[in-house]
């Protein structure tokens, strides 16, 4: 067989084109959906059943092996989209991609990726070695077809490894479909490979989650557990399950999918080449029935694998949905946070829920509780700022802390919007004057808390600018900054305490005002000292600029903190 290294490169390239098309199509669709997708998800994942249904919908829309299987069966085998047509689609998508309007651009990217996906699939089919005429290429795989459960385990392993190597179950399912419809492997072997691909995609997800936060690691591990446990129970009934699928497709489809391998092997090399490459009008008359039979077997195999994949996942979900809490406990036990690792790095509302609103009083209470969570996150953010200030910017932790600050700032923006939107909906109902005032004061507090987060982020950016300028603060500057940090920490602690009180007294409010005045006085003191230090050439003017920017931002943070306390005073009274 003449299968050169160049042919292998074409195969890898076609896989790359296929994956690139899937990626671009997926990203384009997600951009088109925008924040609406997250809003829909939050409303549709109230319980495990709705969560499963939502997952099915979103996965089918965006990217999954199941969706890819359906598309391959529907479009490729039906011949609805050829290579030439794909190029035409791309040409039509290009003007949209260069559009200045983001929505049109995203639409263009979706169409562009859709066309690339099928171009890659078309090239993939043509780049695969001709195993029918050259069976020695996969002879080592075909030798494992008649070993009972060992064959199932072998093809399960092959499917898993292929998916890990290719880094996409979508591409591996497409490969399995091509191999099965050409008769290179029998139907049970292809079904076993698809089960392996389910495991392989979870390994890929776990590898991708290595640098991610602990929540992402647990989600990836839960995905792995779900699929592995599903494959384990399926192994006990695999033979019967495959027989059921074969019977369904035989009775309601074009042919028996289990017979395609024998049929393909019964053809001579010349016959196989003709019926797979020539059109009906070009074929010799005696080969027309054989081509028709081959196409029927090919379609039956595609439908059978799609049905097997779908039924397997439906049964797996139907069984495993009752063990969600157990999965959660296992994930929490196995994936533990490292020393210093923060679990609270995702935007998740803990007390406010979307959907039907509670009573006005309960809704306001939920908003208050969520505001307290908001403050806890902002305090953590300020903790990152303090650590970032007191370590050398050449330390790897410096940039890690900066990235966490930016992430928390983004979370703060979203929390402000979500709490504000929730209270706006509550305010639309029939409320007493007192409840309306209560809502207004909470909204004011939330706005000021978000401003505290902005101030933390601004300090982080000043420190990052200092790093980019390759300058280092003198010990005196760091000590002075830490002195105002300590005052802010006390004020934040007091603010957090005030939020939990049933009411706030005038005495407590005066204490808060004193803390804010101490921050102002410290700011003024540090500014005066800065002038003296510059005159004495204790540090550079550039360091002075960064230093004073941080001090000024700290003073503004003190203003935001007292504003929160003032809003609480109004609310409690």
C-alpha cells in the first residue's frame, strides 16, 4: 500500500481543519448567544432534571459528539453538503466576518466554522488509507474482533486513546463512523469505540482543568466519574444492548448494521472501488444492486451508531441522575483545595434565585444575604492586594494574584448587576413605602461595594504598572502603604460587622466615621512625608507617582466604605 508520510500529514491536517471548524462554529454560536445563554442556564438548572434537559439542549447547539454524530449521518451520508458547496458557504461568510457589527461578525464566524467542519470531514474521508484494498494497515485492530469481552475492552481502549490524542470526541466519533460505514470494523466494535470516546473526552477535560480553579477540576472529575460509571454498567449488558439497537435499525431502518462488514468483505477490490466512487449512471448494470445494498448498509450503520450513542447516554443519565449527591461528595473528597487555594472564584449567587420571586420581605432578605456575600468576596480581593504589595514582582505569585484580582473584579461587576436587577423586579410589585426605601438603600450599598472592588482592582493595576516599569518600592514606601492598608482592613471589618447587625446605633456610626477620618489623616500625612522624602532623594520620582496613586486610591476606598455604612444606617433605622 502506498501510504506516504505526506498522506499522513494530509490526514492530520484534515483532522485539524475539522476541529478548527468545530471550534470556530462553537465560538461563533456562543458569541451570538452572549449573556442570554447564561441567563437561560441559570433559570433552567433549578433541579437535576432541568439541568439534564438544559445540558442536552446546549450541548446539541454548541458542541458534542452526539450532535456531531447526528450532523454526520444527516449531511454527509445524505450528500447534502459537498466540498465545493462548503467553499461556497465560506465565500458567503467572509463579508460577515469583516463586518464592524459584532453580531454580524459572530454570525459569519458560525457559518465559516460550519463550512470548515464539513470541508475537514470531506478531506478526512479522502485522506484515510484505503483499508479495504490494503487491510494490513489495520490488521492488528481487526484481529481483536472475535474475542468476546476482550474485544469490547480493546476497542473501548482504542476509542479512549484516540480521543485523548485527537483532543476531541467529535472528531473521533466522525472517524469511527467512517471506519464502520466502510466496513473496516464491525458494528459492536464501533459501538465499543464510541463508549471509549465518552471516557476519552473526560480525560481531555481533566487535562484542560489542570491549570483551572478547584471548581473546574471538580466539574471535570465529575464528568469523568459519570462516564466511567456509565461504561462499567454498560459492559455487563453490552451484548444485549447492541442486539436491541441492531433489531431496532433492522426493523425500522434500511438494513441490519451488523452485516456491513461481511458484505464489504464479500466484494472484490475492483467492485468495492467502483460502487464507492462511481455514480449510479456510471456503474455497470450488475453492480447497481450491490451499490444500493452497500448504501443501505452504510446508512443503517450510521443510524445504528447514532441510536446506540443516544440510547446509551439517555439510559446513563436516567440511572446516574439519582446519584448526583454521591458524585458531589466524591468530588469534594477527592479534589481538595491546595494550601492557599480559594474555592470562591466563580460567579454563583448563593441566596438569590431566578424565576418566580418570593414575597417582598423574603426577596429583600435574600438580597441582603447576597450583599453580605458580596462584601466577603471584596474583602478577599483586598487580601490579594495586600499580598501583591508585599511580594517581589518577579515572584510567580505576583501575576497570579493580579489575575485573581481581575477575576474578582469581573465577579463584582456581575454581582452588582444581578442584585440590582433582582431588586428592580421586586420593586415592580406592590410594596410599602418602607420596603421601597429599604430596596433603595440596598441598591446604594451594592453600588458602593462594587466601587470598593474597583478601587482594589485599581491598586492592583498600579502595582502592575510598577512591575512593567521594572521598579521596586523601598521598604519605607511598603511600610507606609501597609499602614493605610491596616486602617482600611479595620474599616472593612467594621463595615462587614455592621451589615450583620439588626440595627445600628449612632455610637457605632460615629466609630465608623472615626475610621474614615483616620484614613483621610493618614493619606494627608503620607503625602506630606512623600514631599520630604523626594526632597531628600530617598526614592525616585517614578516610585513616588506609583506610591501616591496607591495612597489616593486607598483614601477613595475609605470613602466608599463609609458610604456603605451610611446606607446601612438609613436602612436599619
